[in-house]
């Protein structure tokens, strides 16, 4: 049987246990608190990360895996009998991770199909889920890549942050950068554009209104058929439940594939009390 390996990075926020159980290899990004380097999701759980973040005198820095990190994984999968690899990663516009994977693919002993999802976290998880389903159905590398890219082409990520401070200080605010100084009581709903950078979607007065705006957009996008969703949050299960209630109240037609806590890398820029949803049409 044709064996295909699936590789991702830690910013999918699916956690190493689930990924290992589903035979998906995760390459971690790094988080640097001062002189100490941690591997995302390996050395730091979300709980331990937010504890460190709360007490840190400065925002931590993040860095992508090296091409050598990826090449080691690609070679290991080839040694294990994989004839092809599909490698799925966060937006290349905000991280060099995708570039490292591409550089490593040139030296890989087997062909590697590298995918830029142009998004992060729960939305990346949806692409990985689609790739896994295609592999479980017996698909080859082309079919698995096509399944993941179909999600990339049709998905949407909407999210609200408790504060834009972390996003701006970390240099990842994109077109939302100017909002930080001008909005005090406003909770902007943000999204990723086609280029894979962050931009404002709508402004809301308070978290409750932000959740309502997100839910209304999901309802609108699911009016002609059900959507598959993945929820994200930073240690805020109460916001997850509130968002689900808002989705139901808005009449959204959806099914939940997963709920994901933001790991250390995405959490560095999202900060505490982030909430969001990735989704794509399935009906």
C-alpha cells in the first residue's frame, strides 16, 4: 500500500498526543523567554506558558524550525517507508516555517508537497483534519494535498482578542496595527486575508458583541450548507461555551471538529482570553 506521511508544525494547536495517535509528525516552533528556549507544545503546555507570560518582564520571542529540523523528519518518514510526504504549515506571511519546509523538501529522499495555509491555529487544524481523512480513505499524496488545499481555499478564521497589545508588540498585527492606539473599549474582530496577514473584520463594543458578530457571519456563511468548525481559545473555556451559544442563537448550521487551546507561539501574539473560530463549507 502506498504510504504517505503527514507533517505539520506546532502552531496547528492540536497537541502532540493527538497528532501522534493519528500518525502525524509535528515539528515544533520555539519560544524564547530571555535566554531560555522552549519547544512549543513540547516543553510548554498552554497552562505553563500563560503562567510564564504573566510574570515575564518582556514579551517572549518566537522562531521557526530550521530546514535541518524538517529534513530530519522527512528522512525519518522515508526510512519508515513513506513514499510521499504532505507538509502543512501556518501562514508564510507571518513565519519562516513554510520557507524552512520548502528548503528541506529539496533535499528530502522522497517527494514533499508543502502547503501554506495562509492562516494559523484552528484553521490550520481543519486543513490537517481534511488531509488525514483523505489519507485514511486511501488517497495518495496528490489526493491528500488536494483535500488540504480545498480547505485552504474555502476556510475562514475569525477571532477576537482581549487586547491587541501582544499582537502589536510582537509585530504581527498587519493591517490591524493602527487599531491599538485608537480603540479603547472596542473589541475588534480580526481575520486573515488571502495573503495570510491579519486585517480587521468588524468592530464590536465588548466581548459579547464580538461573539455575536462572529456567530452572525458563520450563520450567514452556512445559510446554503453546513460548515465544519474548529474553535480556538487561550485558557477560556467559558468563551468557547459563549461562542457556541451565540452560534446557536444566530441559527448557524455547523458541526464542531475540535476545540483547540492556543499554544505558546500563537499565544505569544494572541495573549490571554483570545477566542475564535475557523470554518469551511461541507454542504
